[in-house]
C-alpha cells in the first residue's frame, strides 16, 4: 500500500502504539478485567499505560515509556535474582537438584523505611520441589509440575507469608534437608528463634515437618552489623566515603514468590508488590 498524500507520521506512530502495544498492555494487566477499573494501584497503572485516541504526542510517549519501564522492571526482578548457596552445598550423591523446580521468596524493606541515600534492604530464601522435574527424561523419577499444583503451593505461600515481616539480621542460618527440598537454604536473621519461625513456615508450604535440630548457624560474623558506620575510608578514584554497612539489619516484608520451572522466565506464584504481571495468586 503506497503512502497517501495526507500521511501524518505522528498519527501513524500513535495508531501503531494503539494497535500493537495496547493488546500487550492488556495482557500484562490481565488480572484487571476493565480498562477503567481504578479500584487498585494496578488498575490505575493499566489506565495510565493504555493509549487513547485523543492523546497528544507527548502523552503517547509518556504512556509508552511507562509501560516499557514496567516491563524492564519485571525483567530485572525475574532474571536478576540471586541463586544463593544451593549449588555450593549440594553433596554429589544427592538428587540432581538442578533439574527440579526452584521456588524463591523475595522480601524487601518498606519504601517509607528506607533512609535517604540508602539502598533498600532485601532478602531471598529458596527451596526445591524434588518430587517434580523440569524436564522428564526416560527412566527419571518424578512428575512434571502443572499449573494446578503450582497454584496449590502459591495458596499455601499466601497463607503463611501474607504481610509477613521479619528482621533481616547479621547471623546466617542454613537449613539443609535435601530430600525435603532444602539444599542448604539460607536466611540472615537476628537470632535462631527467628530463623526457626521462617523455616517452620517454609516447611508448612512444602507440607514437610520442620526439624529444628538441622538448622545450623552458618558463618559466624567477625563483627556485628553496624547500620550507621562513621569511619571514613578511601574509595574509588581516591575519594573519601563512609565505611560500607556490614550485613545491614532492617525489617523486611514479603513481596513476591516465583518458581523456576525451565521456562525463559519464572512463573509468578504470588505478588504483593504489584510489579509482576499475572501471578497465580494475588
């Protein structure tokens, strides 16, 4: 089709945004059925991203950039997670842990509690679903997990960790019960009772019995946490700065849980942050 004489690059650009990106935006916010549902933060965000016929070019660009921001933020969250200690602590004679789905729970400091010029403190805890496999091979034990089973796990995570807050501390505790799916699962807490409470909750999610005798103190810190270091040190480019915080402590709240099952991106099980698209349980 030749370009018409009255062709407008601006209108063509906006029409492309409306035809191509609006369906993608609706898929990203599939949990919000209506385009004008403003009863939740995600409803507001969906409405803010969707291009409208009467939008100016500046507003069109603003909506486009806002949606790209959410997609990039989700990508960084899902693909930038840390692997933890699992691979370092797996005895060779145990199950091939790498082929079993991995569930990761993410916790973060409340935005309002983050001090000025300080980074938000986060925490992650993970375990494996050893009764399932990512890819079934001939003669291999275990079943490939399906959405119904993942949803049941997500419901138990929601039940145990909704609005759950704990204090991330400077003591590292490790729970190592491989045949229950805990291949050196770790968490930093203020003391052992706090670690026992967290792993007891995780065991209930896994429908396993918690054995407090297995929980061990990992690396004993050679100094205590200091959230407000005062000593000045010389850093990069010979510039002076405050000493980095050693194992900072702060209250962290449950944000989301995802499952790595062999796909390019993990499956979002539960999301309290509102940043991840289409969780199985919200």
